[in-house]
C-alpha cells in the first residue's frame, strides 16, 4: 500500500491542502452543514491519511512544536486556552480497512466504486489493495489533486483498475460516474468546499443519479447529518430513496493507561451526565460509527 510518508512530501502542509486551496467554514446564520461545534477558530485540519496518531504526536512534541494542541480565544488571556478540534479531509488506514472489510462493503468482485472528491486518493488506493473491485473511479474537481493522483497511478502501475476524472460531480461526466457506479463513497465531501447553494446542488445531483435499485452509498457522516441544513422542501427524501444497512462496528481497543485516566475523569464527569441513551454509549465503545452504508430502494 502507498505509504503516507511518500505522499507527505508532495503536499505543502499538514492539512494536506492543495496550494492556494481555501476551505469554506459555514458562517453563523448561513445554511450548509458543518461538523458539529467546529468553527474556523476552534478547529484545525490535519490529514489523517498522511499523519496517523503517532505521526501527529511527533508534530505536537517537536521542538518547537509543529502542531499546537490548543487555541486561545482571547489572546490577552494565554492561560485560558481551549483544546483544538482536529479535522481531516481524508479517511485513515483503519477506516479504509473497515470499509473494505466484510463488516462493510464485502466482496466487490466485478463492481465499480466511485469516490466523490478523491483528493489524495486514499479511497482509491484502499479499493485497489483491499478489494477486488474491477473499476475504481475518483472524481475530483481540484486539478492539483488530480495531477497528484495520476502521478501515483502511473508510477505504481495502478491504471489497470483506477481512473481519475477531473470534474465537478454535477457535470455531465460526474453524473455519468455516479450512474455507473455500484458503490458511491461520500466522505465529508461537500461540507467545506462550497457554499450552501453548491452543497444543495451537489446533493440534488447525487440523489438524481444514484437511483438504480441496489446501488450502495458509503457516507461519512450519515446522510441525515449531511443534508440536515438543506431546506426540508428541497432536501432529498431519504425514506423514499434509501435504506440504511446496519454495520457491525468493531469494539474500540482499549489502552489500559488511557482507560484508567478516563475512568478517573469519568468519576468526576458522571455526576453531570444524567440520561445518556444507549446509542451514545454504543458510539463511545465502538469504532468507525460515523461511517454509514445505504442501499438504493
Ligand atoms: C473531505 S475530501 C474527501 C477525500 C477522500 N474522498 C477521502 O475520503 O479520504 C472532499 C474532496 O471533495 C472534493 N469536492 C468537493 N466538492 C466537489 C464536487 N462538487 N465535485 C467533485 N469534487 C468535489 C474536494 O475538492 C475535496 O478534495
């Protein structure tokens, strides 16, 4: 599998952004989905395909640190800093392992998979190495990322199964790929890359083109979450469109030291948490719960 270290050298920063790329955080009062509670001020992007936990720890621990853990809402009060939220534009290796396992997509022999917004290509490399999908298509609107993906496809001889298409998913070419795919992957795809009108247009296109019975969608976050802020009168009707396929999420592996620390914290926090429901508890003990799968009815 392509190593993250090789790719790191090709991108200009830890966020894994293309040169000159600007992400769009929805502004207060603006429609368009955002990752819960994350704002431009309290969040920072670190690409988790390029930097796993260990590599990220090394950035924090570097002298001087290459990545801060906190931010100060008031620069005049440097002691009142808060922890930063870390966001990633890419799926990491563990998430890819889950998606292409029998717990999620299972056997893809002879199938076509389309990753909408393929960026650095983790889904493409994952599909190539971890599945037997016959055709693996990345549709990406950013030309710089397409060039980078194509270079890798060429240097690694992956062109027998992978195709990279530079296009907006709403274009004719993009729509064709959506219609032809057996599996469509949508990972935080439109959230940070357009305004509310663009997000709505993209989801309307996906709804119209991924409409063949049996086509599957793998999404992060859930479709409900992703379309939440689109005006209900224009948002895709999920009940008519898809059925969710329940996934067998694995239990989180527990690091004993961390568990002990959390237990101690929990003893204090427990008094505050009154009636957490079962679902929340499951999400805390299981991995990859933001990954959802649906089948078109
Ligand atoms: C969060 S990244 C997902 C990366 C990759 N699919 C993964 O899961 O690791 C979303 C990507 O979608 C691209 N994108 C956003 N809107 C798009 C559109 N309308 N058509 C094609 N690509 C789009 C962005 O340029 C960005 O590279």
